């Protein structure tokens, strides 16, 4: 049902700190991509991307407009904090995902349409299902289906990062009530495996979500590397971990 990770979102509450935040990621060996959306200088939201060879990416997001920020589900959830705010999985069966969650009695918004155009006029469009932050249980990811222009939405020109990172393997989410969160996960993910002190939901080959007990937040994003890269102190400060994968 799920094809893999689409992206993780690192939220920057102060728009004036977007460049500084991007520099922090560059300092630990990531290349920043500035997608050429036609409204990138005027839209309420501003983002920069870190795109990976496996097709996933990190979105570094800020909300420039104060009124839009007050309404935005991620800004309300983060309550002035910087850091990992949400994550999303890509599917080719969005209606089924939404239907399963709704049939279990849990709230979900969607399908919703989000579309933009590049400066040269070429469009990209996705359909979204929102069962998590701002709608339902905050431990849940949101889900999307590409409709038009995935290759435009996720540029592939800067995916060979100096630090050797190649993609997204996992997200570690913490929640104060694991049993309750697991109930919300069940319609979409079924039953988890036990992985140490975590519940592991393996949803696509080599990709997973780990659920641990703790404050409601994303604890860590786990990235893949083809060589023996270990997460630096700077990476760890950004909430990143790295696992080496066979080349």
C-alpha cells in the first residue's frame, strides 16, 4: 500500500532564520535545492529541499505570513519550536488508505489537492490524506499520491551529498501512550514488530517507523549511507542518525 518515504519536514518558526537553518544542514554535508516554483517569492510558505538518491527528501519549511502561520497545522503543533514537525509516505492507493482509517472511526482529511507550477509553467500536483498532526493522532504521518510531475516536485540534480547520505530509512516517533498510538496506527499499518524498546512498523522494503514512549514528537530521522558514515555531533543536534547500507 505504501511505496516508501516521501519527505520529512523540518520546521523553522522564524522566517528570518531559514537561511541560518539551511547553513546548519550544509555544514554537516548536505546540498540544498531551491525548487523553482513560480510563486516561491510571494507564497506564505517558503521551503528549501535536501533531495536524496532514493527519491525521498527533507523539506526545510517556514511560514512567512504571520496570519497564515497562526492557522497552519504545523506551526500550531510546534508552538514556536524549531525541529522535525511531520513526515509523509507516498502511496498509489490513497483512497484505500483514507478509507481504512475512516472506517476504523478515526479522523482523516482528504483527499486534498496541492499543486504548483515551476517558473517555466510546468505543473506538479499531489493528492493528500491527513490523519495526523492538526487532524488526528500526532504520531501518524500524512500520506500523498503523485498526480502530475513527481520529477518536478522532487528535483534530482543535487542528490550526491558530500557526507554520503543516500536516502531515508526510518523515523522514530515518541508518544506518551504507546497503546493508544498503536490503535491509531493499526488501520494503515497493521501490527508492529518489537524492536528493542520500540514498536517497529515496516511499511516498505527497508523502511520503517519506530514508536517509543516519551513526549509527543519526532525524536529522530534515520538516513542511509552507502559507506561507513557515522552521524556527526552536528547531525545529531539536528535530530539525524545514519545507518550504513550495502553499496
